[in-house]
C-alpha cells in the first residue's frame, strides 16, 4: 500500500505482492510516499521516503524482510462464577493464529493450588485466585490423561493487526464445582501452537463480603434469587 504524496492530495493505492515477492504500483502522482507491506501472520513493515518522479520508475533501494509474528492466546471471561442454570461462557483473544481448540475439565482449584500442580504447569495462582503465566517456567500440558467434559473449536479470522477473537459458550449448564479451560491455538504460518488456561466455578451460592480493619462480615446469597441463604458453612483460608 502506497500513501502520499507528502504535502499534496492524499492517495492510497494498493496491490497484491507476487509469489516471488515483487510488486508494482502504477500511476502514482509525483512526490514522497510511504510504502506499507503486510502479510497475514507477519509483522507490518514500512518504507519511508520513497520519491516518485513524473515519467520515471522508482525502485525501493533494498529488499524488505517481513518477520513472523509469534502466535499468542489469552482466555478470559467477565464472570468467574456461573449458576447451575446458565451455560458457562468465555472468549479467546489470539494473535497470528488460525484455529483454536478449547477443552473444559472438572477439577478442584484449591487442591491444585495446595499440591502445587498449577506451578508445575507454568502458572501461578494469586491471592485473588487469578491465574498468571510464569514465563520463567516451562509450560506443561494440563490434564493430559483426563477426559474433558466439553470440547469447542473455532476457526479464527485475522484483522489487519493479525488479531482475532472468538466467543465460546457451552451448550448446557454444568453441575456445581470448579472447571479449568485449556486452550490451544495453531499458528497461521507455522506449526507452532500457543496455549493458555482459565478457570471458573459453577455454584448457586454467592458471597457478599464487607471488610473493616477489625471485622469481616460475610453473607451467603442464592445467585438465582439473590435472597439470603441460611445455614451456609463459610470457610476462610
């Protein structure tokens, strides 16, 4: 794509790059241009200071090399707790990826934390129970020998920044408990895969917590009716 000329009526004109990597943009008004080169899965490159003279052919002084973008994946949701009456949902944000597969496993998040299993996967669990990737540790495939309760796949369509987003929702509600989502995305221009994990809980009981310097007040509520729940056992870790 050519943009220019500088200080003149702006022109944007693009062409497809040939199989041998060459391209030609014809009939540009004379002046100074910026050339933008983009290919799916590659970092966008710019060539500045390309001068077009009337009646002459301008060649870019040196070859332009595009760098592969490393695929990336992030799984998230705006809810951590779902009731037994609503299908859990989440989304995946990916870069330079063409297909993503989500596997959902039933688990016990506190047991995983106590046994340091999450650390063995290359992740950490914060005090607020958020999962964070520990880049200093090697990623290890979670639940390699277990059967998932659900599998969902999506083909990804890249935008001009090689980013994509896919929405996921299970086809039915799940029984109470903790669940882990293991996602794996395939790179656009390579056999590389990128991975991420996310967890959520299914429960009809929620907590409303008020904290003061010397006191904490906790109330249990029914998430379906939002009414108080009597006789609930509350544990503090």
